[in-house]
C-alpha cells in the first residue's frame, strides 16, 4: 500500500516507521522542515523512543519511508491516510482548540483522491469525526464520504518511549461512519500491525471494531478519564490519610490485594498530553459529569497542596530558596506538557519563596526559556520539592542540597532515612502519630 501519515511527532513518526516496516511505501507530512530534513537523513528528530533510530536507519535508505512538507506530494493516490495532528485544550476555558487539525484537514482534503481510507488517530471529543471532519473533508475535496472515500476514527493508545511495544500489546480500536469504512479500517490495521498474544483478554488481541466512530472516540476518552478519576481519588485518600496519621501507601497496597480494587498512586501532579487533557474533552460533551470534573479539580490542586506541606514542615517560606526537582511531567521524559512544575513554582512565589528548578534532561538555557531560574545540585538551598520521578532523584542526600532543612518527596522516590535531621514529608504519609 501507499500510506501517508500526517504529523511526524512522537506518535506519528513511530507509526510511519511501523507501517513501513511491514513492507508498505510510506510518506510522512510535517510542517516542520527541520523534522522533515532529519527524517530524510535517517536521523531521529527527538530522543528517547526505543528502537526508532535503528528502524529509521534501515527504512529510509531502503526507500520505504520518506518525509515532506508538501501534502500534494503525499496525499494524492494514497490507499490510506493516518492523521495524528495534536489537539490542544485552552488552559482557561478547557475548550478544544481545533486550529491545527482544521488546517491539516483542509490541506488533506484539498489533495484527497477517490478510493482513500482516512483514519484520525488524535484523541477527539465524541462526535468530532462525523460532525466536523466528514463535512470539512467533503466540502474541500468535493468527494462524498462512504462513496468516494471512507473515514474512520482509531485512537492511538501508546506511550512515548515505548510506542512499538505498545502497538503490539494493546488492541487497535476502530470505528467507522459506515460498515464498509469500518471493514477497510480493520483490514488496513491488520496489514500494518502485529499483536502479542493476550490470554488475559476476553477476545483475541488484534483490531477491534467498536461499531461506530463515536464508540471508538468514547473508548479513548473513557480509558484516560478513568485514570484521572482514579488518581484524583488516590489523592483525596492521601490528603485525608496524611492529616490523620495514616500511611496511605499501606492502605492502597492492602486494598489492591483484593482483585476488584485498583487504586492508583497519589502524587504532586498529573501531567502530560493525555490524562490532564482528555477528561476536559469528555466534559466538553458531558458537562454534567460531576465525578470527572471533581477529579480534575482535585488533581489540578495537588501542586499547591504539596507546597502547603512544605510550608507546614518548614515554616514561613518568605525569602526561602526552594529547589523544584524536575521540570518534566514524568521521570525520564523530556516533556513539560501540563507538568506540575508550573503549579509548584506559582505556589512557591505566592508564599514569598524564591523557586529554582533542576532537571537532568534540560540545560540552563532550556529552563530559562521555560521561565525558570536554573538550579544545580551542590548549590545552597533551604528546601526542595521532588516534582518528577527522575531516577537520579532516588539517590539524593543532604550533601547534594547543602543547607537543606526540608525535603518534600512529591513522587515518593526517596525515604526518610536518607534525610537525617531534615524535615522529610511525603504525600499521604504523616509522621504524626495516629490520634
């Protein structure tokens, strides 16, 4: 098949590579000419994705994969087009921002030819495929969906850093606007993906047709919103436990020993492109979902709550130099999307502290461009807060943070015995005796 992949980011490029590795001819489209040039040189444009570089080194010279900035070069005559342009959510209004996707869809539609299967993999509010993309593609292309081309939704379900493994591990969900489109989507994804055996599933691992685009859209929102709600509940338990001399981690371990309990772990923040965003996409369709909105509010408030723990342990923070350890939203990933670092720094400033930020993945210049004052281990500091669970932070000691009086472990990467004489606090585990 001739396949076009629109947007060669941390999901799109591995997808293009996967499709090419199955013997198909793949052209990737991206607006960033630097990314396109690097791919055509068989150089990965971003670090950290397992096996990506070795696959690029094989597929690009073999002529199976190339990149372009020109839709006219990639779209006409394609058997299948997969679009993974990012969708953003407004920080203030929580409304989806369709600008990039609208522009990409118009460019795609301008060059769309008959006989093509179009699959959107970007997570969307329910109904978007049918009510936004179908009429826009038909208007721009002059073609009729279900007659001249087929449109489906098939959500990406992978985690950056392990995309190729996740593509094998999880069923590929598809939902069409017609039976023909759904069947074409099943056949397409069966031809470009391989699947691990999953005896834990009630049906064989593979491509699962959910019966409609709306069903597939809701499935992706449901699985990610579940995680946000679960973490919100864990954070609520943690706050109560910490205030009442209870170790919430022992409680969670005990609860999860029963097979119907799956409580997640509490922490300083929920970050990334997915978990903080997709519940808002769900709420856009279902604003009356009080459980979802309450969990999102609980999680959004955790950075301020954690700085409150620091204030309780340290005392007045006015003028205190406080190191926030971790700009990334999670350990080992160089990405700050919805990272707790922003809320933590804001909360520190509101209490009169002087926040500085350290992250082993970011240079001083990069931290400065993010609006932070860089911090280096070994420099004097009054207190520190672990925001990202980088592996390096698990071995820290007072010698790395000279002068430290308080250490708030927002990700439970350390332990109190590593901080003798230091006020050590962890979310959900009070040092006070039970009442």
